[in-house]
C-alpha cells in the first residue's frame, strides 16, 4: 500500500466548490454595522469579484487560469497514510492526512491569498492592507502580493509579533511592510494603546486596524484570510483533491477532523464531503471541528449576532461568538484566537452536520510530538489540536475493534512555532482555563439586532 497518494498537475481542480448551492437552508444575511439591515461586503474594502462570490449560489466557480498557474507551484498537495502513527497507537483505524504545509508559506492560506491578490490587481488596486495572527496569513498574502506586483501592509497581532520574529522577516522578504497591532498607525490602534499600553492584541483588533487603513486609502483593498464565504470557497481545492486521492485507493472517510480558528482550512477539506452528507448519501459521516479550550467559540459561545471585528466597523453576522471585545489568553495556536467563527461552519453545526470539541494546549502538544516522532512532520500548533482528537478517535477504534477511516486536515507545519515546542519539551507550557468572566463581560456588549 502507498504511503503517499499523489495526483498529477492535470488533476488540480479547475473550479472551487460553493456549498451555498447545496445548503438545505440558506445562510442568514450579513447585516450593516450601523443600520443593522442586510448588506453586501463593504464596497470600498473588497474586490467586486469577491463580493459576488460571497453571495453566489453557483455550485462551481471557475478558478482563473493565472491562479491555477500559481497553484501549480505547490499543488496538488500530498495525502499521506499515517502508517507509523497507526502502528504506535496499535489501532485498527486507518489514518490519512492531507498536508498543506508544502506551500511556500507553510500553510493552506496561499490558496485564497493568490486568488484575492489576482482579483485586486485585475480591478486596478495597487495595495492590500490586512491583519495576521500567528503570521501565517500575513506571509501568505505577502507572497501573493509579490506575485501580482501589489504593495502589502500587514497589521500583526502584537503577541505573535513578539513571539515570532521569523514570520515578520518572511513577510518582509516577500516585500511587505509589517507593524505590531495595536499600532500607532491607525485611530483605533492609538485609542486601544492609550487605554491599555500592555495590550497583547487580538485578531479582532488587527482586523479593525487593517479595515481602517483600507477605508482611508483610495488605492487600497482589504483582504481577509479566513471566516468569510469567499475564503472558504477558495480553500475547497484542498478537499476536492483529497477526495480524488482517496477515490484512487477506494476509500471514503468515516470521520473527518480539523482545527477551526476562523474555519477556512477545515471548511476547505470538509465542504466537498459534507455535500454528500447533506444529500443523504453518507448519513454516518462524522465531521469534528477542534478548537482551543482557551477560545472555545463553537463549544461554549452562544449562536447570535455579533460584529466581525472589535471596533464594530465590519458587518454583523450570525455566528457562535465569545463577544467581539473578547481577547483570548495568549495560547500558542495564534491562528485559533478569533472571537467568532465562519458563518458557514456555524450554520452547518446548527443544522447538525458537524460537531465541535475543545482541547487544552498541553495534551495538544503531546499529540503533536507523538505525530512528529512517528510521521516526521512537525505540525503547526493549530492542527495539533486536531491531531489530539485523531489520536483519541483512533484509540476508541482500538477499544471497539472498528476499522474506521479517519481523514485529518493537516493545515501547516510548525517550523516557526519551535519556541512553543521548546516550552512544551521543557515542561514550561501552561494550560489556560476557559476565561468565563471575561467572556461574560464581552457577551454583554453584543449588538442589538431586531427580529
Ligand atoms: C491560520 C491557520 C489556521 C486557522 O485558521 P482557519 O481559517 O481556521 O484555517 C489553522 N492552521 C494553520 C496552519 C493556519 O495557518
């Protein structure tokens, strides 16, 4: 049996799959932050093509040829069978993982970054402003802007800026300019720094800064690395490839497991499969989203209307949320520190097609190290949360004797997270309890939406 299931360049998908065509109930509308009325994406911020994709009901959307050409630099990505991990766990389960760490930026994020830079350029934009958490989105968009000759300004969450200088250097190498957020470069940044000079930042704050930047520059578009429908759409190249790869060995997964920060990498994998579950073809398919116990949006947050950002400038969306003003503890999985969640993920959860679990970071790193010592790849802390659950499920199979096929979304490598590994290996890593009081405070500030 093959350890690595590969595809040829010709087998890279030529269209993105749009789940909106197959949802049993349509997504709730976005609402304007001021009027609370249904709204499109804020027009000065996003490329028109992305706004169209955001609300499109077409099942398949063509991937532009220029984007396909760039995809070929790292796509198709490999799908592995985790023989060594299975053996170490002594499980009858078959574990497969789809690995996005082979992209130049080391994660799935360039799949959407390249598409977004392409549309920005096509519509005459000169510059992109964006935010980044752990630095993965920032590096992806810096790379993509460089490919299309666009300037790039990145607001990087301060805790990560301090913990991860190499991510910043990577972005600068690809030509971007990077500041720690909250920064002195925007009004909202200056306000927050005045209130709390020690503020370690959050993805929500950085989003507000980048939006303000794009609002105040005519030649600048804003760009998001997760959460919104068009980003999840672009990521479906991953799941479509994984499905083809598994078809080659006659496998359909029983369980699909991935981590969710804003929801994009896992959506990319699960959406082409959940289509079969919605259609009633695979009623027993189990889909498990994993988040950190320190920021348990789907497992503990209410399903309600909230702002996408801290400043209340972004549209209001119906989602699971911990409150837009919630700043999560500084766990190492920086990419999982967002207060809300992709509306598509929330909607599918609400309709009962997917489930969610939360994990602490110490057992997460324990799982990551076991993965590295068996499979070789050092995973990013974000997908390590999913690996923890893969191991739990594989051990359940050992007890029950079931030979389940488990598919793991391995969204990226952890080469820039070795500081976190060092803390784990030297016994210095801490677990953060669910910050119940802080969430309660944040939930008291939800916007009021009539109806
Ligand atoms: C950004 C990131 C995540 C979290 O974001 P999603 O939109 O939920 O995918 C997960 N894994 C990696 C490697 C990332 O870079």
